[in-house]
């Protein structure tokens, strides 16, 4: 699968259905979706979507021909993802689990994830509630680091991880951790988006931490691609 900067549109025939507290697709979802489309062909590939939320990316991968498994720690997200797969008439196996759950040695051709990555005043992410989908500790890396550590054991030879997160939580740190795990890692997609409601409410704290400039109104999103060579 060739690494390239994503440029194709992420199209959905119908918007995904969500429950209260389930992360609805936003700009990060769409950016990751474009990067996933750039990984064609996926026909017959085994793909894992970690933290599937509404299941938008899992459904997209299934439409592209992948055999899709998806996990989420939220039961509401599991129900929403199952419902959206059924609405789109796509076969997606959705289970409740923390990160990839117990895979019992199973590996994948592709792993995609939009993990929680927003820096927050608390040292640890919340154990429940809607904020669990985005808050990720003081440096925003509580879940991102776990994904980086787990990726080498989840990927088959030539397998690919696609992970989206904010520049606020350290792009170079992600690349370093993935490379330390033996993966070839690079940024394949970037976007600058106006800060949304969560970051808008948190701007004073983010500025006090030096993470956001006094006049910044935009956030950088990146997709990191890591391949097991």
C-alpha cells in the first residue's frame, strides 16, 4: 500500500446515527477517512478500527472491501456502530473493549484509530461520560502512547497504522515512539481547522500551558502512518 498525502474526499451516503455521549464524525474523522482512501486497495484486507465511535470509519473501510473489526470502550458507541453498519448494509464486527481488547495474537493488515487526544487539566482521562471520547490527560497522550506501544504487535508484515491526532499532543513524540517500536512512521495528511467547542472552552488553560498562542484560533490535525517493514 503506497504512502501518500490524502487528497480524496471522504463521502458518506447518509450521515451516521449517534447516541448521546458518542463521538460524532468531525474534521479529524474526515481527515482520517481521506487517508484511509489513499491506502487502496483494501479488498480482502483485515482491518481493525480502535475507538470506533459512531462506526463511520469502520463502515467506510467495509465499503472499500475490507474485513472489519471495531472496538470501543463505550457500550453506546458499540450500539451506534452496529446500527450504522446495519443501516449501510455493511458487515462490521463491533465489540466493546479498551483499545484493541484481547486479540489473542490476531494481527491486521490495517489499523485505524481516532483516539482521545485533547490535553486536559486532569492527569488521567475521565472514566465515563462524553469527555472520555476526547480528554486524554495533561499532555493529551494517555491513549496515543498506548496505541503507539501496541501497534507493532497488532500489525502484520507490511501492515499499516493510520492514526489521527492534534498537533497539541506532540506529532514528533508519536513518530519517535512508533519508530522505536520498529515501524516506519511519517505524517501523510495535515489540516488546520478552527478550534471547536471543547478547545474553545479550554483555551485559557491551553494558553497558560503554552500549548496555544494568545491569538491562535486554529488547530493542526495530522494523520500519522506507520508501517511494519
